[in-house]
C-alpha cells in the first residue's frame, strides 16, 4: 500500500506545473544563468563550483518544503487527507509514502542538475556518502517544517507563506550569494538556517573535499528533530 501510494504521490508531483517550476525549472535556470553570466561575485574559483552545491540544496528545499507544504495544505483543505486517513492505509503509512515520493523526486532533481553542472564544467570533490547523508538530513529538516506549516495554516496562507519563505531563503541562504557578502551581524543568524547549513555542507564536501561537515550536519539534524516533532504534535488532519 505504501509503495502504491508513493507512486501516486510521485506522479502527482511530476504532473503539477507549479511543482515542476519550483523543483526543476527554477533551479536549472539559476544554475545556468549565474554560472555563465558574471552577476554575483562567488569568490575564488569557477562560479559553478560554488553554485552547484547551493542549487542542489535549493532543489531539496523546493521539493521537501515548498512543494510538499503547498500540496499537503490543499489536500487537507479539500478533505483528501481526512478520507485517506479513514482508508485501510494508516496515517503513518501515508506520511511514509509522501516521504518516499519526495525522495524519488529529489533523486531525479539531483541527477538532472548534476548533468547540467557537468556540462558547465563542474568538477566535484568529496565522497557520495557524505553528500547522501546531508541530502537526507536536509530532506528531513525541510519536510518537518513543510508538514508543520501545511498542518497548522489554511491552504491559502500555506501557499503564500511557503513561496515567501522560498524566495527569502533563496536570497539569504547562501545558495546564490555567499554568506560573507552579508553584514557580520547577520551572518551568524543566517548560518543557522537549514538552507545555509545544507548549502555550506554540500559546498564543503563537493568543492573543498571535506569528509563530513559535522557542524552543518548537526544544524540540519536539530531542525529535523524540532520540525518533525512539532509537525507530529500540531498537525491537524481536518
């Protein structure tokens, strides 16, 4: 049942035009544009080496947080979650299916963005295990926050808030603009955001060849625990 529901959730994600815009088109355009046009000073080295890890983090956020929050919020509004909750599929299994759908979508995103980055001359360093651990931790963190938003706010409020947070974190999360370009007083706060931790962690591995960025992983784990616990406590199915 979980596999069937996960396949359905994945098809729904991939067929939604707004979801495709968030999960595929925007990250791909940002990667190509800022890698080929000298708009933002990304520091020493090639721009793609800085941008590719950040865009991978953005892809995770767009699917696990923004896309999932909006889709789940409207499913809750229209009573879909309530009906599914009354079906033979347990509620925990429904959440597991949604998580699997997010992971499948992210795998497709990562594959596509990696191919685009390679075409732009990207030469990643580090090991795939550290990258996978960071991506899973980031997915857990963003999923918890997305489900918390979807389960507590009205669908329209979730739509507005999720898109606003997406834009704010795109600008201030170290995805395109390095955090050291911001005032020193803001850098300490911005570095604690989940998107900043994921971007910087992936950058340490893929650009600098680090084994495992434990500090960033700790931040993501903290967000994941808090977000998922809050979502489990406050999520309303109706």
